C-alpha cells in the first residue's frame, strides 16, 4: 500500500537530538556530555516562585496571564526585549575597538526598526523562529549557506524541507570570507543564485564549535550578500542566531549584525531567553525586517496563534525587576567554573594529540582527535565511549550534506552545561581512557 504521508512527513528524518537524548537515558550510569541542557542547579527556581506569586496575586493579573495572548506576543515583553537588545548593542559598541582598517560600528538608534518593539516577534523558543523563517523563505531545492560545522538541529530542519545546503569553512573568528565568496561565485556560474535565500550564522560561542564571529566578518558577509543580491533578483538574508550571546564569561562583547553600516536591513535576528534564563520557560524572539515580519507572524498564527501567555509573563516580570540580570550574573560565573573544570580535565586526561578550542562563553568544547580516529555514530570510539558510560555529540552530525565538501570525521562536541562538576571530571576521564586506547603506538 502507498503511504499516506506528505512529502514533508516522508522527508523528516529522526532528529539526531532525539536519539542522543534517548541514549543518555538508556544507561543509568551514563555521563552525558552530549546534551545541550543548561545547568540544573542554577535554574531560577526561587526567582520564578516569587514571580508566579506576583502574577497570581490578584484575580486580574492572574486571569490575564492564564488567558490566550496575541500572536506577536505580549506588548510589554516585546518592548522590554527591544530595549534589552538596544542596551546590549550600545554597550558592545562602546567597548568595541575598531581594528586597523576596520569597520566603524553604527551606534544603535532607538528609532531604528531593528530596535523597535513592533519588529519583535515572541516565539516558542528560538527554535520555532528558525523553523518558521525556513517555511517563509524556502521552497524545496532552494539554497542556504551555513557554517561548516553548524547547529545540527537546523540541519534537520533544512533536510526535512528539502533545502540544498552549502557549507562554508569556519575559522577561529567566524566564516572564511574568501570561501563564502567562492561559493557565491560558484552559484553565479551555475545560475543557481536565484535559489539562494539565506546565510545562517550562529554568531556567539557557536554550537558546536564555540567560535564567535567577529564584527568585521558580519559586516563583510553582509556586503558580499548585497553584491550578489542583484544577480539573485531578490533579497538574500543573513540569519544571525545569537542563542548563546548572553553566556559570555571572558573577552569583549561583540555588536550584532543589526548595527552593521551596510545592508543591516537584511538581518534576521534570532534570540532566546532559554539559555540565559530558563530552558523550561522556553521563550525566544526574533527581530525581522518586512515583509518577513508580516509573513512569519501569519505563519505563527497558523502554528499556535501566540506563545503561552503565562510563560511570557514570567519573563516580563523577571526582566522588569532585577531578577533576570541577577540570575544571569550567577549563571555566567557558574559556566565559567564549569568550563575551567572541563579544561583542566581535558588537559589531564586527554592524549596530547587531541586539540580543542577554548570557549569564552556558551556551553561547549569542540574537540579534534587525530585524523585516523573516527568519532562518528558508527565509529569504534563512539561505541566504546557508550560502553564506558560517556556520551558526546559526534562532530559529523554538525556538517551539512554538501557534495562539494568532505565532512570532517574526527571531531566531537562536549558540553559542560548540564553535567555536574563531578560528572564533567568523570566523563572526561572516561573519554580520555577510550581515546588513549585508540592511539596509534
Ligand atoms: C544555536 C542554537 N539556536 C537555537 C537553539 C534553540 O533554543 P531555544 O528554542 O530553546 O531558544 C539552540 C538550542 O540549543 C541552539 O543551540
């Protein structure tokens, strides 16, 4: 019998995240350094307890919170979000040291549409925004350029919707601009530019590599997109996914692409309160240029006609008191400590042939084994790691299926977010043992 499933239903592969979570639960002694969970002990329980008491203190505020809201989101939360973004960018620009021949950042302007509450759409995590933008922009066969490696859950979205992915090499300060230009030229030569809709960058402490894109690179990428837009015959957007932006624990803040002097009107900004506040509350947001704002809001109307109101109220109350900022300050210190513990454990337990990028924020170490050690889901290393009760994200899951690029097979993502300090040390010791056993003597 033929399937009743739609093309989308048939094309949607099992998300990598689901089987990784399942694996983590399958062995009681498993230390998961794979999950992108946030730190459990520092979740803002007392803050949310107080805030809920405030919200439910009177019938009027309680009823308002327990009722449906509006599709774009609570007006006050949109206002607070716009003001929050403006203040983060204003601070980043104040402290930004323009390199020689560098681009002068444009001081963010309260009146710019990028910081207007009306441009903000509240979503169910930033994940929903990523999905809706993909629905709004892409038909099957359309092209997205993304970092190589990139956020693997976005790759699942792209795959299920039949997108063609082109991976651009990632360096220590963001994408390789020459490689981006080569890809754009290649698309031009092949007559494929009209199918290119977007460049997707995870710009702060990238998932999985922990790389932060420099301001210079964001501006240069926008200039390049503008140059090729004429040949594409339609806008080419830059989707800046800033999920980890507020989790910085060292180094100087970097302004967002919203402040770029050229082509900032093509920036779609994806932000979230999941990582800096609570993954369980799961409130995200987007700043979108027109006509995307209108279209994505309509799509959201069809998805759920608005994110859960009470969750938005929790954020609104936390942000308009000092609870959000206070919590974030603690969180940063906590992640800094966890990153230090992971670093020391890596230095102690991993073979000297294994290298990594030291993060300045976020939740991850991106680790490279010698090229002859495969780390993929079917590799001996991955299987032995599971037998030894430790789990990591195989690096190759983070590479797009791009026939013009070879996927790297010897990397892994290790998260210090969810595991306790004790388990970080234990997990790295177990993984170190497995790595040592596979070294060529
Ligand atoms: C790069 C990136 N973007 C977006 C998300 C989605 O997060 P949320 O939907 O909780 O905002 C994640 C979650 O891990 C992520 O790593």
